[in-house]
C-alpha cells in the first residue's frame, strides 16, 4: 500500500487567518484541507483540486513547503503527504463537506485548538521559510511522531 496525499495552508495575509477543516472521519480534529492525489494528477493539481472541493476557494501560485514521509516498519509501504501553502485565492468559503466543516481561524491560535493527530508537528513545515521533510515510522498499532530530516 502506497498512498500519496496533499495538504494546503490557505492564508489571508491581511487578516492573519488560515482556512482549517474540522475533520470528523479519518484523522479527526483540526487540520488544513487536503486529500488523495488521483490517478494521472500532479501533486500540485491534486492540492488545488482538494482545496476547491473542501473549501470552495480557488487557489493559485501554491508553493511546496514540505513533505511528510511515513514508512511502515518491516514493509515497503509508504504514506507520503505533500504540503503546500498560498496566500492567493478567490471565491467564498463553503461550509465544508462530509469530511468536516471549514472556517477561518487566526494562525497564531492554531496550536491551542483540538488538532488532528500529529498536525502540530506538520505546522513546522507550513511555518518554515524553506521546505522541510518530516519522517516517521508506523506499525499496525500506531506511528511514532515524525521528525525533521
């Protein structure tokens, strides 16, 4: 099993707010919008599509800010997540989807929220000045916290 996903931080640089989704299904809690890259789709296009599907916002000029690389212990299985960010968007924010509700929140208040598992560690990449890789291993029970490579 190899999965490739994306996540994107959409920031309003004027208000200091970012779009979050309060996921209720897989990996519940607050995180940025994103999802699986579809067959025949680039990572960038996947992030742009997922942003639109989950938020109603059309994003552009997205920048790669990190990669989260999970490796299953004793296996060749990988779960890789490409992290993007942008301050360029248009449209009106939707209410969300069956995945969860979306809303704007102050960027500096994120760490005090009920975050999705390991999302606090992902924030390192989103707030970094240069792209970084986070790496972690998992077993069938749970994963270790990812760390910067």
